[in-house]
């Protein structure tokens, strides 16, 4: 782990587009500003962990019985598995 000392207004640059700036220091709290490319999510650790836990729970709640009750997918028109139209 890299440990740095920064003063208010000083920045830390990560890669080609992530910038962290010390905005304010009040006692034991530090306010940081983070600039990152669009599409790159930035989360607080506790929120990230909550999302990861929800995703894990969602994937384990699927039961084989539940999957067996899902309807069979219908073949798309014109696909190799669809039946040819009836002729009269």
C-alpha cells in the first residue's frame, strides 16, 4: 500500500484519468474530490460491499426447481429450429 501525505488542494493522479484532490480537513475527517472518466464507477467501500453482497445473494437464490418452472424459449421466426409453415 502506498501512503502519501497531502495538504488541502494537493492532488493524487492515478493512471490517465483519475484525480483525487484533498478538499478539506476537519479534525479526523478528510474531504476528497474525485474526478474519473465517465463510465468508471466510483463507490465508497461500504456501498461497494453492499452491492457485491446483493449480487452474490441474487445469484444464489436461484433454485433448480425455479429454473425448471421457467417456460421454454420459443424459436425465433426464420431460425433453423422453427418449423416450416403448413401448406394446404
